[in-house]
């Protein structure tokens, strides 16, 4: 009988829901300051997780949920990679030209 595979779970920093790690996006705070989106899951550093719900990203960027998680003031520039990723991959795509 195969063993049950343990699925690691993490909490989204915005909504707090526990979700299997593989379904979350990981962020890493680099020592230089900027937050990077860790698409490989292998970047070293302090990590934070967000689920793929646009509302959560809005909270993370606009309401500073990521800042609270990293316990650090983040500038607009530090959050730029997060916003870029959000706009490219998470934000509801509208048919604007
Ligand atoms: Zn969430």
C-alpha cells in the first residue's frame, strides 16, 4: 500500500488560507531589498506566499500585506517585480487595447 504523500501547505499572506505550496506563488526578499517572484521555488531567502486570487495580490501590493509578512518597509520599486508579475499572470485580463 502506497504511503500517503505529505503535501506541504503554506498560508497566503493576504487571505491566510492554507493551500498546497505548489499552488502558491512564492516571493523572496533579497538582501538588496527588492522582492522577487520565485517561480522555481528554489531561491534562498525569506519567503512569503500568495495564492492566485487577484484580490490577494491587490492586498499584498496595495494594502501592504507583503510588507507585514517581511516586517520591512518596501518601496514602490521593491514591489515592482510583484506588480509586474501580477499584471502579466494574475490580473483579470480585460479586452482593452
Ligand atoms: Zn490568498
